[in-house]
C-alpha cells in the first residue's frame, strides 16, 4: 500500500506543487484510485516522503480555505495537525508540498519497477502516469502485465470447464474470461504503439 500511495503522490507532484487536500481530490478525480482515501493516510505518506528527502514543504500565498471534513476521526486529527503546522507561517502563506530532484528520480524508479506490479489497480495507476517513463520502460510494464493476464486467462478458462459448475457459475467464469481477453487486446494495442515509439526513441538517441 505504501509503495503504491508513494507513486501516486509523487506522480501528482511531478506536475506542480499541491496542498494535502488537493492531493486527496486528485487521487480520486484524476487518477481514479482510492475514492475513499483519507487525510489520515495522505499526511503520514507526505511526512514519510519528506523524511526521505523526496518532497519538501514550501509556502503558498494563496488564501486559506475553510477546514474540510474528512469523514473520519483519524482523518480529522491528521488534517488539524497539518493546519496547525501552517499557522506559524503567517496569514500570507500555508504549507504545500513540492517534489525534489531526488523525489523525481525515486518516482521514475518506482513507476518502472515491474517487480512490484502485482494487481490491476497498481497497473492502472502506473499507466495513468506512464508519460514520465521512456518507451522502453513502458514496454516493460506492458509486457509484465500481459504475462500476468495470459496466466489469469488460462486459470479462468480452466475453471470454466469444471464439470462441477452449474450453468450460472459457468457463465460467470466465461464472462470473466471475456473480460481478460479484452484487457489482453488493449495491452497488445498499447504494445504495438510503444514498440514503435521505442524504435523511434532509439534512432533519435543515436
């Protein structure tokens, strides 16, 4: 969980500086992950990334917004701690987070690490941020995901021919197989494009 959240937070900060509450909103609305992610998860992640030198807290001259309801006691406490931490900055500024050069390097390393590509949400997040990778690294992610999908399709097809399944259970398995087949077709389409990009990138690098 920590690794995936780190990728998402660093990826958002690659574009521009963000307040903590903006990161929460962007995780849901832009990246489409963790619709219920809380401030109780985000602020500890930011603090951890800051300790490692991957992000830094800076000040913003934007006017302070009213306090937000986080929907949980732990989230409210984390949000309140963040607001208190910015009060000493004066009326003209409040804390925002900025990615460091070290953080940019760590983000690309994490994003392109196929060894940690272990589920569909993880893959979808990385593809949403794949513009930061070279064509070669994107091909690596896609090939790893394709291997996982081929294995999954074989498992589902094997389950669908289980004689102990009734008609309804078998129809569910067959539906699942069609879903994996669609994902494979999508991956193959992306791979065709990225391999072409990879060749172009290699020629231009000479």
